[in-house]
């Protein structure tokens, strides 16, 4: 069965275009400077509609994770077992995103430093994913 892909719309198009260009972009409130993810029409903190896509460092730490061991996600059957991580990005406490991680399952732990990578699925979709960050600069 074919892998399910995200639905690209006017609210999230910037995110997927940035991923194709190998950047991690998210909305940022131009009034209070809070990062917003997932995309929404207004700032969750100050309710401003002045949101603009900006590029993040692509670095963070594992906040949580889950190991998938059984079938049920189309297109992932051959990858079992695999891990899905929740990553807290370094730019803002509580700014989280989700993806797969290229790392042995036994090495995953809360607080593990990670950096974004990009998996090209097709000409329309490139997915931000995660790998362990090495060295003191996280690269």
C-alpha cells in the first residue's frame, strides 16, 4: 500500500516549499515573536494575524518518542520497527514537531540532541525528518 502524504494547502504551503529547499520554516508572530506550529491563522499568545514564515536552526532535542512495531501505517511495513520522535526545537520552549528518526531505537532517549534532515518522497513532498546531532555545535 502507498504511503499517506500530507495535504498541502494555503495555510501550510510555505512549510512544504521550504522543506523542498531543505529548510525548516515555521510561522513566527511579528508582534510578540512567538513561533507558531502547527500553522494557524493567528498567534496563540497575542492573537495577532501578523505571522510570517521564518527559518529555524533545525536543531532540537527529543521530547518524547514511540516505537512502531506493528503494521497499520501504509507504506511503512518494510521499516518495522521504527521510531517516531517528538522534537522540541531549540528556538522556543514548547515548540515541537514530529518525524521519524534515523537512529538505532536503543539509542533514543529524552534529551537526545537531534538535527533536521530531509526525505524527498516525490516532486511535491519532502518531509523534515531527524537524525542524531553530533559534536558540540549539533552538526
